[in-house]
């Protein structure tokens, strides 16, 4: 693990109750992976299930963690990013309360302040959701 639950706020801009990642497991310039245990008190946990919106936010925050970690390691300011577009969103199954999400993002391209990523969420190797996301980086 690269960044623990206790340290995660040092690399992402989100704050409670909107923090949707617990740990940064791996990170490089091509992608990153994170974990999140779905708790009953999570704002995206409804009737014991983690919602579609929560899955999308979890993927976006995995991308934020990648950018934040790389900036922190290189001692440069962390830029703010915004979801610009979501494409090919596929929800196969909603995670349940107490499931641990394993989320991976892969950076496909970055041009003129726009990142294109692929995101994938699994629980115990079973695919929950996938998408393509454009993230616009604020200068």
C-alpha cells in the first residue's frame, strides 16, 4: 500500500462525507489502484447497496489520487480536475455494504489539460462497473 486511509486526504481534494477511497494501493504515470470498504454510513450506500453515483465518484477519486500522489512525490502543487464526460458506463452489479471495492484506472491519453481514463471496479475479482471518463484539469 502506498497511501493509507489515515493519509489519503493529503493527496485528494475531497473531504468527508465525499471521500470514496480508503487506500492507494499502486500508482504510476500510466494508472493507479485504490480500495474502498463500503460502510452503511457512506452517503452513496442506500438500502445496503453502493449506488451507481458512488461507483462513478470512486473511479474519479482514484484518478485524483493518482494525480495527487505523483504531484506530492514530485513536490509540485496538485491541480484540480473536473469530470468532463462519461462514456460507455456499464454497471454490472451494485456492491453491497461491507464489500471492498478494488478500483483501477488506466490513463489512455492526456492532451491540452484533458485526461482520458478507463476505470474498472471489482469486488473479489467480480466486475461491478466500468467506464471511460474525460477529466478536465483546471490550470
